[in-house]
């Protein structure tokens, strides 16, 4: 909360307080009594403002917020009895010199109790206001710290995707340099598009789903360079994906795992990727054949991207807005991710 907002809030509070105290003037027809009410209200409020800010600015942060209860109680008793007495005497003197006609004041003890109650009210308001503002500021700082921590963690989790993929891709391209230069040229272009996406688009919080799909297609194109069967990979897209936003590089780990752990010696489709846009939901299903002896549910095998890390990213980016199902069917490994999507508000 900025100082400007706090100052405006204080000005509004005192304006409303004084206005409410002066409200009875509207029902008084005698000009002398109106002046008496006006001056007495301003005098009493001025002393209460002093009490308010002594406890708001000094006592609350130094004693209450630091949990020095005994010191606070001692100071409060001394202050409230002593200052109330001083302001009672001062008010009587000011009424005598300022008011056009003297007020008929109650006996001193009754007037003192009345002043005492005013001070207690404004002291409590000052304490509550300071505690509320400090709590709000502390809460905002904590949210900012959590936001920075989440951003750092997401950056770390995202960076874990890149090295393994780049290492394998460069090894694949290296094998084509001399015997198939055209394939190498094709692969370098695809890798260039992928790196461009990683460096520029993936550094933002959200990207268009179509761009993420293009990234997956480029990834698949590079993987096909080392697979003989062109029908080994199937990627189907259903529904309108235009103007949909998604967190960058969120889907690729599932595809990457499928290639890493997928069994290669199968007839027909070895890896099936299906992306469906249904109303406000994105359904992303990846399935691949695996060896019966291979377990991939824990991820992180031989340097692969761990499914635990993927789930952690989803928890940070889509809390309570996703479901992730991971299961095996005989010799197939299937991942189904359902996300609640967001549309670009600027479009």
C-alpha cells in the first residue's frame, strides 16, 4: 500500500468523522448554538486526533506489534488518565475564550469521563487502523515473496526440460551431416524454430496454444529424423485452438517422455498424441508402448524429465484447475491432462 493511498484514507476518515459529529448542527436554528457546537466539536476532535496518532504512529508499532503487553498496559493507563485530565482542563479554558457564549458544562468529573471515553474510542481506532494497515502491507509483501519464489521455481523447472532435449537433437543431427546434408539443413531449421520459441516465447507467462502446438510439431519433426516408420507417431488436434492462452512448454514434457520411454519395435502407431479443445477445457492425451520390465511412473530415469516436476509445475500454474491421470494398460503407458483454459482478454 503506497503512502499516498494511506494519506488519502486518513483524510477521508477524519472528514467523515468530523462531518458526522457536526451533523446535529443541521437541526439547530440558533446561530449562537451552532457556533458553540462547531467550535467545541473541532476542539474535542483535535485532542482526539493527537491520541489517535500517538498510538497509531508510535505505541502500536513499538509495543503492541512487538508484543510488549505489560509496557503497553502501563503506558495506556498513565496516558489515558493523565492526558484526559489535561484535555478536560484545556477544553474548559478554550471554551471560555473561544466560544461566543459559555457552554453549560456538566460537573468536572462528568466532563472528564466524557472526554476519557472519547480518547479511548479514538485510541482503539488508531490501534486497529495501524494493525490493519501493517497486516495488509505484510500480506502484500508475503504474496510478492511467494510470487518471486514461484517464478524462480518455475524457471528452474522449465530449464530442466531443455538440456536433455538439446543434447539428443544435436547428436541426431550430427549423424546426418555427411550422408544426408538436406536432412541436416531441415533439422537445423526446425531446431532454430524451437530455440527461438524457448528463448523468446517461453520466457513469458502465457503463450498462444497454437504456438505451443507448432513447438510440439517441430519437436516431432526432429524426432522423426531417427525413426524409420513414418506412421510411428500420430498427432491429432480437435476443436478450435485460436486465441487460447496456455503456460509455455507445459505439454512437451509428456511428449518427450513418450519418445524417451516408448518402445520402438511396434507395428503401426507407437506414440499417439491427442489434443482436444472442448468448451473451456483442454484435454491432452499421450500414449506409448513400453517394455513390460520398464517402469516410468516415477520419471527421472536416465536423465529424463520427471513427472513429479511436471506435476509441481501444474500445481503452481493451475492450482485446482487441472487433473492429471497417469496409468498403464497392459503394455501401454497413458497420460491424460485436463486443463481449464483462459482466453486472451485483449482479443
